[in-house]
C-alpha cells in the first residue's frame, strides 16, 4: 500500500469517527418541534378555517329559519293587507316554554356584516354556542324579545362561527334586529361595559340592580373579551325602538337583505 493510499484511508476513518451521534436530547427536540408545528396547524384550523365553515353554516341555517317564518306569515295573512304601523300596538311577547337547544329567534346586526344572521336558541351551553346550526344562546332566566326587562344572549367572538366577532365595533344607534315567529324587534345599541365572568347581575331585568322593577325593554349581548381570551366579558346594551308583526314583513332598512335569504 502506497503512502498516499494509507493517508486517504486514515482520513476517511477520521471523518467517519467524527460523524455526530444521535442523542436522546436531539430526538426529543425534533419531536417537540414537530408537535409544536402540529399544534399551530390545529389552532389555525380551529380559529380560522373551521370558524369560517361554521359561520357560513350558521348563517345559512338562520336564513332558512327566517324564511320559514316569513312564508308562514304570508300564508296566514292571505289576501288581508298588513296592519298599518300605527296599529302595531305593544310588542307581542312569545310565552312558549322552550327546551334547551330549541331555536326561537334570529339575530341580525348590520354592523357585523351582511351574512351575520344567527339563530338564537334556548340555553347558553356549548351544545348551543358550538352548534353548526345555532351559535347564539339565550339566558333562560332573562326576558324574551320585546318583553319589559332584559333579553340577554351570548355567543362566541372567535371560533365556532364567532356570532359576535365584531361586537366591539358597535356604534351608538346601531340596529340590532331580532326576529321571531311573531315579528321583528328593532333594538338600538346604547353602550358597552367590561366585566368579570362572575358579574352575573348584568343579566338582571335592570342590569346591576336586581331589586328594581324594569320599565325598559332592553337587549344585552355578552361575549368573551379580549379576542381569543376568556379573561373577562364584553357587554353591549340596546334599547327597543320598535317592533312589527311578521305579516308586515322585515323592517324596510333590511328588507332587501332579508329577501336574499329566501333566494
């Protein structure tokens, strides 16, 4: 063997001896990085992709419910013309006893976007708030749409359709429309409040004053705050401005949009 061949073989053996060994720490680090990437992908799917899918499904379900009530109203009306606005009288209040998960209203807030309509069901558990067809829940101990007192509802701000994702964007006087089988109730946004999750007296007939008798008809929207957190609650209050029966159709301001729900 020549001297150059011996040097080459020696160099090869030296290089092989310097190859890095696989360590437990290295393998564990790779696994943690992979797990972290998978978690980020899952969060992205949960917070954005799945949220968008559920939002579309909830919106479609609310449109179907709204259209069903409008069709029933037209069928019951027949050839009889709708009542004049001066004859609407006091708001009709639905006194039906609904079970948990039963849908009884639709919420539409223009400030939230044209496709923001959501179905309101009795109860505020995850079976309602995380539902593909619902998304907004009613606190059973609170009043009904149009009733004197506090009609209080809840929804997610992020994930599972985010029925109140834009709640912080409400401006003074913004309309909050609630539709039931009986008609449409138009509330106007008044103000915000930020409270802890334990501050349940915002649900009282007169918020924060459970011993007082109510005289106003208000709606209370509740959701988590800040976005992607449950540290506190954002509360939006509105006051009933007007109501009209189903036979009168949707309020003029949103009639063209509601007509699209039936198409």
